[in-house]
C-alpha cells in the first residue's frame, strides 16, 4: 500500500538536484516539515492537550498571544536553528530577527514565518496554519533586519501548512505549487496534489465584510457587483466564504478557485492593511503565482513590492487571475478618475490613497 508513493524528502531532492548548495535548502524544508508535524500534533489534541487559551503577553503587533502561537514559534525555532542551513529568522511573534546561537553553524538561508495563522480559530477548533518564506543571505556576517527586507520575487522557497481535518503542506521552490498530505501512521508527508492550478475565472470571493465602511471605493465597487449577481453588471451569481485563517481561505482557492481580499482600509490609520508582507503576503503570493494565479496589493504585484520593516503590513488581493486583474483595473480607474466620468476634474485625482501602497 505504501510502495511507490512520493515523500516530501524524495520530491525535494528531485526538484532541487541542480541547486549547488549541498542539499541545504532541501534540508531546511525537511526541518520546517518536522516543526509542522509537532504543531499538527499539538493542534490535533484540541482542548485535551492543555494548549488552548492565551498567555499573559502581547506580541510586537499588539495582539494577545495564544499559547499555541508561542509553542508553534518555539517548535519552528527548535527544529530549524541547529541544522547549519540558516543565517537567521524573522517571526510574527518576535520583534527582532532571531539569530542562530553561537554553538550552531550558520548557513546561507533566511527563514521568515507566521508560526500560527488564524489563531482566533484555535479555541473553536477551526482550521489554522503555518506560513513560511525562504530567502538567500549572501554575506558571511550575521543578518541585520535590512537583510530580510528583500522583495518577494527573491524568495527561493515558500509554503504553508494547514491543520484541517487532514494536515497538508503546500510548497513551491519556483517550479510549480505542490501539496503533500501528512500520513499520521508513518509520519511522512506524501505528495497528493502535484502542480496545482488555480482556475483563472471564479464566482467565489472571500473578504471580511464587517470592514465594508472602511474600504476604498474600488473594493466596494467590486464587492457590490459580486453581490448584485445575475441582476448586476457581472450577469452571474457569486458565492462568499470567510474562514478568518488566510491559510484556509487560500487553500480553498488553490483547490477550486476564488479571490481572497484583505484590502487596505481606514479602520486603523496606523495600519496599511491587516496582513504582514514578509511572512504572510510574500509566501502566499509566491505559492499563488506558481499555481497560475495572481497576487496584488491593488496597484501592483505583491512580490515586486519592497519591504521597509520586518513586520510591515500590506493590502492583499489574490487568487483567480482574471478577477485579480479586474480588481487592479478598478483601482487604476479610481486613481485616474475614470470610474467617476462626470466628476469635476478637480476632484478626480483626489484620493486618500493615491500615491501610496
Ligand atoms: P494571525 O492569526 O497570524 O494574526 O493572522 C490572522 C489573519 C489572517 O489569517 C486572516 O485572514 C485574518 O487575520 C482575519 O482577520 P479578521 O479577524 O479581521 O477577519
Ligand atoms: Mn497570520
Ligand atoms: Mn500568526
């Protein structure tokens, strides 16, 4: 029954055999997968594991940390710091970059991660995930925060794990997007979905509509048109989903298409969107592009956007290509005033957001 199946390690060795790095990247991804197995074991225990609830601390984002946020963060550091593959890490849960302890060898890669994505779902037993991104560090010196601020286009690997009814690991090393399912009996990730492709068209969207009054006009326009369904300009009905774990919402989109939006809004003027560029938007953007989808901040590709701080936030609009391109067009039409043809020319270019992200 187990003969002939492709394990994660076998797959990575095959995909990366031309890379001249002594197997470091493959080794790092196998270490990430080891952490994912520990996190899967903890999440699967649910309330019985004693892992539910919060700890008395807020992270750099000002969010109250859940026990599992911290334990997942520790699991990733523990699995990845010792192997000699990493020069440093950035985690959602830690303000400063994580240095490799002096007793371990330093390698050539940087790892950015969101140890537990969708943590508001932990205590209600809804899917959560882990997101990670790998960059190259070309220097011999330990990395400073600037070394992590690379464009997403420079990622050499990225992925996420989803802790759902089954635990799955979805990975890209720039050669398509591939999904593995954890076989708990033997403790291996097995290739189950090779070369995932996101259909270019969709009739499904995902957005938190409770923020509607804070959105920019192009997002309101798009969502209004979807909601109008057959009776509106789109001429067909749309369906809506929102899980509040980006990983779970993106996983559905990878499996059957759709568009996910966490746009910038005016809810908190200090925050440009909700999701973080280095360890949420960039890795998911890479995964989505490698599956034939698009990932935008409304006014350009997420992967081309420079980062200016480790925990920087960005608007995220991704999934089925034709829908993402339509939403980008709505932003362009808004910025030029073309969506308001009868407005006074004086007001056309007036937008709170025009020249920013
Ligand atoms: P995290 O749990 O790592 O802070 O991320 C949660 C993110 C993302 O996964 C999800 O799409 C979004 O926050 C949900 O936000 P709302 O609670 O505003 O819907
Ligand atoms: Mn997250
Ligand atoms: Mn998180």
